[in-house]
């Protein structure tokens, strides 16, 4: 089977969050299962682009509204990622360093999607499935089925994976002229609440819709930023498949980013050496429990609660602890977290940046990872943490609820709490502090976590089964 993944991100070419990790790992594991998986994404100006060799495979042009769009498709020549990686370049739209955050993102990603279809329509050998990811690529199923120029690819099955339903790519109807000539009788497929909603359109038009955990799929029928009724209506073709993690990247035994490699057999010694590295770098006491938060400092992650929650935990806990933050996001949250450093010198530090190497070292050296998310479709950080023997302290929501069992429940290994609130965070931090001196129990929990099967192998196989469903291929 041949699968073409279309994504705005793909690690290590470009990554802003979990979407990049998924697009960089799922195709590789599908290849290992004996299938042909390819990824096409925008050609951002990143370090990976300049560090590797590419060849031009297609050049063409099309009209988008009153604008002429010239595009080029290039291919990475060495198969470095374990699958074919293609990038679409459009001068003035995709030739930028950042992935998102521009005023013309609507134009950028609409042009990208049209470029992919213009190229795909010219293929002599067509893929068996086109798998699109999130709203940035969700117009593709509609255009394949309803744009006159793409009739020769209209029968190719499509799958949409919703990584985060909060972002939907809303467009005013005046921008409908961007879409190549289409059957205007089908305007209702584009519309949701009187605007063009690419994510809603993808849910309506794709043959199958998946989300990144079973729990998140259930939640979307109750809370999906206005799409609750649509998910309920389309429930028959919707399913949740939990993400995996790439064991070639996230393996404490081979990870080149961390100071000391270790396995389940020597997890205590390995984590202690990696923890010492963090404590030396940030002036922490090695004897104290070390908490970390890694991720975007935004409302979805409940990062706005962290300054007050951390301060109250320090004030209310008789036993001191260390806390290290890594991430960036909303300026006011960054400032509030930075202000804590003056008050809790030697116990707290916030590193406001994206730093892949430091994140690996933190997973390897920390005792506890905090994830108080308001929204967490799957969550990968808790899976990384468990792979490195770090106890996840998570809110019971979405994929966190699917993947973490509280250590006081049968077979448990983590810490869970119910609400994204300062009180629940403080209570859970104190539970973790109480657990820390129980070395035998902590050692058992670490070995249990590290022994879990969280690889992409199982999830990749489930996607293949989905593609092979009778109504698809």
C-alpha cells in the first residue's frame, strides 16, 4: 500500500508540537510494516533544509484568486528519515523560517494544499490513500472530490487526523475564490457557522476521520470549539488511535542528547547522573525531588496556572523541591514564570526557549513531569517521560487519561488529578513529594513505566487496518 501524508510539520524538518513528531514517525513505522509512506510539507527555511541534499521533482503554476502562484516540489535525496520527504516551495509564501503566526497563513496553507493537488494530479502512479493532518491540509478531501481539475484523483480515499480541534483555519467566504473551480452546489461542505471552516470541511469530506486518542474523540463530541454536533453526526466514520513515540529518537539507552545512557536495569544510576547534570547547570540541590514542565506556555497547557501553583506549592510544602520550566508562549506567562526566579533562588528556574537537547536531558534527569493541560488530544510528553523513567503528573483528560494510570490504582505508575486548577496542581505536587522518599516504590514505578509498549508499531498497524477498511480500498 502507498500512503501520501500531507502535513504542515514533520520532524526534524520543522516542528512546533506533537503534529511534527507524528508526521516524522508514523510514516517511518508504516515503511517498516512493508508499505510505502511519503510525506509532503511546506519548504520552510530551516536548518534541516540547508543541511541536506535535495532534488527538484516538479515545477508548475496555478491561479489562486487573482494571483499567479509558481511552485516547486523538491525531494530529500538520501531517504534520511526512513521515508520519502517532499517539500513545496512558493516564493513569498512558504519561504520563511517560522511555521505559523503570519497574517497571511490562510493564503500560505491554501496555496500549499493546491500545489500538492496540482502535483498529485500529474502522478502516473497514484497513492492508495491520501492522509491529511489538521486544518492546514483539511481542504484537500473537498478539493479532490469537487474541483473539476482533480477529477482524475477524486476516487483516491482520504483520511483526516485531527491533532487539535481548537484550531480550525476559519476563512471568510470572500476567499472561496482561492479554491480552484469547483461545483458550487457543494458550498455547504465548506460552510460552518457562515464561514469557510477547513477543519469542519475535512470532517465532512474525508472517508475516515481519526483523532490521536480514544479519549479525545469522546471529548470532541462534548467540547470541540463549536464542532461538537459535527463530530456526533459523523461518529460512524470517526475513531481514536493513540499516538506512539519513535523509539529510535526516544531511547535512553542510545539517546545522544543526554549525558549518561541507561536502561531499565540501571535506571536509578542513569537517572541520578542525568539529574546531577541538570542540578549542576541550574544550581539545584541533587537531593531534592526535581519537577519539570516542558511545552508551550499557553492556555491549553494550563501554563497560566503554573506561577501561582508553583509558588503555593513552595509555601505549603515542608519538604523543598526543585522545579525547571522549558518552553515559550504567551508573554505574560513567560514574565510571571521568570519572576519566580527572584523569589526561589536555588530551587526554581525557567528556560524560555525551544531546546530539543535540553528537553531530552530533562526527561532523563527529572523525577516528575507536570502536565496540567486543559486540552491534551494525546500528549507525547508523558510518553517520553515514562520511556525515561520519569513519573508523569497529569490531569485526567484526553490522551493523558488514556495513557497514565495513577500509582495508587492497580497496575498504576503515574499521578493523576481531575481539574486544571491551582489547588489540584498543588495537591498533586505534594503527592509526588511524599512519594519521592519511598525509593523502592519509586524504582518499581520507573521500571513499570519503562517496560510499557508505547512505540509507533502498534499504532501504525492500526492506521494500516483503517486504510484497508472495505469502504476505502
